[in-house]
């Protein structure tokens, strides 16, 4: 069974962290409606959805992916790169403790889950404004005994590694080649985003299904061309906070 942990949209989402976007007004009710539709897509994909609460002191809490990375053997609770987001991890650690032994990244390490791409037993970790080498070394130490390899990937031009590359299958990645060096992923095939859709590399794969933003039709066509089944949803309000589809859930094989 799959459990998807999600987190309520904070009424303070408008005060979120922003790195590459200019602040635009966010309609909280619309954001909440889009988030609910996202949760329905998770349910259609076979997940039991468990939504954690948030509060006005945690504008970015809906982006729960950044608080942890979940493996079959262990959950790693992160130390987010933005100081404003560090209080988010406590409730996530508590929720995950019901499913997994929990390990935590220690200071001076910082990592956002959005920088961690897991494909099978291979981890690719973005070296970004949010994630540093100390945290990457800590993750290697925690995961090496379980047979995972960890590869650091420099990220340029975007917030997180998974803004630039995500997995469509065990062998096929979706990428914006402007933001990463594809050579670091040498054994994989690639679908490149359409050049007119630079933000289109973030897809959420659940089993055979791909949850994907509706605003990237050109790239969606490229993905569908590989015989993959897309469930498109509107997350435009969350995108104003620099969120996409992977960042709003933690998927736990339960
Ligand atoms: C932030 O800057 O931290 C949030 N406004 C957006 C985080 C999005 N997270 C993700 O893509 N994993």
C-alpha cells in the first residue's frame, strides 16, 4: 500500500520563500482547492492520503517534500536550507516515525528534499542554494549500509534539482538540459522539456502514473509519446510560491 503525506496550505502562503520568481498575490482559497485536487490525483493513483496540519508561522509547509526523504529502510528528516522552513520538520518527523526508523540531518548540513532524486538505489543530490556538501556526506553515511549510491549534481538556474530533472520510469528521466549536466546521469534515457516550457521538468511518478501540471502541453505530448499515462492537474496558484507537483507530498511504501 502507498501512503501520501501531504500538508495543509498555510494561510500565510503569500509570505513564502521566493528565489527565482517575483512575488505575485496568491489566492489562498484557490490554492487550497488546487491542493485538494492534487490529493484526489494521489488517491486515484492508489495512495491513501494523510494530510498534516500547518499554521501561519509556516508559509511553505505545504511543500512537505522538502522536510524529508523516505526510503524503504529509513526516513531522513532534512535540515532545510531556508532558516524560515526549519520548524516544518518536527511534525513531519513525528508522522514518519509511525512508518520508518527516522534519522535527521545535523548542523551544519542543509538539504531540501526537492534536491534529492531517488531512482532505485541511486541518489542524485542537487548541490544548490539550499543543499550543501555536509548534508550530502551525511546522507551517504546513512544510506551506504543499505546499498544506495549518492551522486552530487551541481544545479544552476533553478531552485532545486527536481526543478531540473525527475524520473518518469526507472530508466527514463525528464529534464531541462540547461539546468543540469545530463552527463552525470549517463545510464538513463531522457525526455527533454520543450524549450518554451523551461519549468516543465517536475513530474510526480506514482507506479505507472505521472501526475503533471496542465500548463506544459508541449512537454506533456513528449512524455505521452513514450506511452506514459499522464494525469494533468492545475497547480498554478502553488506555482506562484515556486512549488510544483513532487513537492506537495511524501510517498511512503507502507
Ligand atoms: C521555497 O522556496 O522553499 C518554497 N517557496 C518552494 C519550495 C518548493 N519545493 C520543492 O519544489 N521541493
